[in-house]
């Protein structure tokens, strides 16, 4: 047991006569580790992009609600009446009436 542990520490498995198989395995494991790290970085990048887009969507929804409420205030009759008084235009005191045209056949 003690001799096997010292052989591992001295890296004799890398310089022995059958070391080619060990080197192949080490290179294979290294390539797998690199692919795994690249994949996790790609996934993290996508997660951060999705979070940023969600934040942007929330901001745009809030802006939409603010603009819509401002538009509703501008469309109110009292707001329009106040703005038109400055120009000398006032709402009509008499209600409108419907004109009917009779067609004789």
C-alpha cells in the first residue's frame, strides 16, 4: 500500500512502459473537463441574458402603464375643457339633436 502511494506521488504511472494508455486517458479527461466548463459558461451567459431581458420587459410594462394613465387623464372631458377655455372655446350648452332625412319612394 505504501509503495503504491509513493508511486502515485512520484508519477511513475506517467513514465512507465505502458504510459501511453495513461496519457490518452488523461488527455481525454482534460478535453471532457474543458467541454464541460465551456458548456457551463454558455449556460450562465444565457441565464444572465434572460434575467436582463426580464428586467427590461418589467421596465417597459411599467412605462406603458404610466403613459396609458397619462393619456387617460388627457382624454378626460374636464382636462379638455380646461385647455380649450384658454383658446376661448367652451362646451355647448344645448345638447345635439339628430337629423333624420326621409327618402320618398
